């Protein structure tokens, strides 16, 4: 008995030492790394926050890299530690993730905006492009490119996001019907894999890694640099809004526009539920075509559908603009009294959401929970979706904008990791809700999450063939279902580029295996 007791004490002491070494040596080993930037082990709370404001997972450390080498050194160090370390790594851009995707519980968060490297370079030849850091904001890329009369082709609605962040998802806005998402407009990338390798990739060089990383949710590598396709930038934008009362007509007109030979440069739709004085609110920024008829229009208690359009032009071609816009509008079946237009500089149009951000921040309404839900719905099912969601689930209020507009599948590259519906045309439907903290009413977080759940359950029961954009799932089986027949390829790519599942743990797709042996 004495021998057994002694053995058990020694064994427990040994295990305690092993566990303590495993966990306590992690921060110590990071402190010994030679990097151009620096680690922070005390000021880490901000890295446990994001735009969603629903998850707070504290990291062990935050890396502020000055070079790509800093990122590679850190990841390679954790890779070399093997399964005895629980450390994971998340790249954090402008912290606009919704469900903690850019967080790393007791891991390392890399602040991509501090990454320094070669300056942004704009090439102005026959096929113009810009080389930019993965931590660069799209708004800054726009400003730099405009100095040369150029701009990226495809955007997101909000430009204060990083290149690496949007390219890890897709990057979609009203130009996607023509140019595809942002991931369809990239020529070349520099990537740090989950083994700490720094690799260049493109269609012709390391092409599997190139397509894996685009839309890959950060699972295969951290984008440290990207070469983005450009086009001539216009001076101005004719910005138009019209309303519909019938969803089927609204959807049919959108589908007509994205397939027309001559059409607008930007096409998006919105759902508006029970908004009082809607057209009066528009008057602060837009001019009504018929002020008298517009003043007699009432939106109270109604579900309406807004078609938002933009036509780009240069000042020296403005004379032809009215005829082009008039011809396109004449083919649509909107409520004639609701035609509103304005003209703004190109950069003002693209950065339009930032104006709302400034106003919300001033009122203390920006840093609240954002239980957004983004869905991709096949064209053949969009009317069924609208009937149920806008007819039965969301009837009183929407707690934020609801975007709904079609895109062409032919503009997406099926070799990337992005998951989309099977049909040639599908809709992005984005419920961009904000919750009032501490509220238990219809504007509270629990109520909105319940609505989201009802929408998802309907999609599942009705077998709409829906796919989530900016997906969030809790279980391995749900992720497999999301990827469907593409899961095997996605999983193999993970084994190739991040076999220890070090990268992007906040996505909750793969879990790092920890060994105490």
C-alpha cells in the first residue's frame, strides 16, 4: 500500500508539472521570440471584442507585427511546439466579425492593422492593379487608387474593413452582379500558412493555396499581401431610389437589370417594414422626381421594397446620362411617385455607410450587439422565402436594414472555398440588425436571435437550398452540412496548410488536438 501511495503521489506530481509546463511555458516562450514588432500580454481585452458584441474570448497575447516575418515566426514557433501546446492564432483586422471569428481563447491574436511592409503600389498599365497589405483598409486603398484615376472593381458596402478580412469571406456589394465578389478580382497573394511558411500564390503559382485562401474563412493561411484588379474610376454617381409594394415585381425587375446588356453599375434592394415618413426622410439627401405625388405617398404600416441603383459617369459625359438612365428606368415597374435621385462624388457614394457609423457612434449606438444574419437564397426559392419571412416572421419592425439583391453565379470562381447555392442566380439576403442592450422587447437580443432561428428553421424545413454567408455554426456536423460535397476538399486543404488547426479557431470548424503526453 505504501508503494502504491508513493507511486500515485509521484504520478500526480509528474502530471501537474507537465500540465504547468505546457500552459505556463507558452507565454514565456513567446516572450523569447525575436520579432520586429512586439507582443502585449497585459493589454489584451480589446482583442476579445468585435462588432457583433456577443462573444468575448480573452487571448493570452496580442502580436503587433511590423513585418510578415513577425507573423511567420510566431506561427512557426507554435507549429514547432506541437500538440503539447494549446496555443492558436487568429488574425484580427478592423474587428468587424460578428461571432468571435477573429478571437483566439488563450491564444495569440495578430493585429493586422499594425503590419508594416512595402508601401501600397498602384500599377497603371494596360491591366492596372494595386498591391496592398492584408491589414490595409479598403477606404485607404480607394483613396490611394483615386490619385491615379483608378479604383477596385468590386466592393463591400462598408469600406472600413481590411483586405485580408473580406478576401477570407468573399466581399459582396451591389457591383457583384457584374464583377463578382472581391475574391473574383484578386491576381496574387502572399500568405502565411499554419506551418509558418510564407508563400506567394496565384492562378499559376501554388494555385491550390490561392483558391483555398479566397473565401477560406482564415482556415488555411493569413493573407499578408494581395494584388487587386483595378478599373478607371468615375468622377460622379447618379444615385437612385424607387419603391415597390409587390415583392414578385420587385424581384423580377432586379433580375432583369442584372441580365441586361445596358444597365446600372450598382444594384441593391432593401426591405422596409412599417416606416413612418419614409420619403420625407429621403428628402434630406435625394430629390423627388415629382414632389407633389411624393408628398402624398404614405409608408406607415406597410412592407415596401426599395430598389437602389447607381450609374457612374464623368463630368464630361454627363449629357448622355439622362437618356441612359431614363431608358433603363422605363423598363421597370416601380411606384412612379417614389422616384428619388441625387448626384454625389464617387468616393462619397462608396463610403456612404461610414456616414451612418459616425452618427450612430455619436449617439452611443454603434457598440451594441449586432446579431446579423446573412443568407444566400436560390432564385427559384426567393418568393417562397419572402412570403414566409416578410409575411409571417418579420411583420412589425426589422431592427435594422434588410438587404436583398441577386447576383450571377457565373461571376464566382467555384475553385475558391466560398460556398454558394447551386443555381445560376441567387440572392444575398442580409438582416443587419442591432439590439438594444438590456432590452427584453422586440428590439432586444433574445427576441432578434429567436427571429433568426425561426428564419433558419424555415429555410431548413422548406428545403430552400440556402447557404449562410459569413457562416456561423456550433457543431462539426453543421459545418459538414454547410460545405456539403465540398467538405472533403475543404478538410484536405486544412490538412495540407494547417494540419494542427492553429489558425482561426474562432470559426469553430476545426479544433486543435492537445496532447499531454
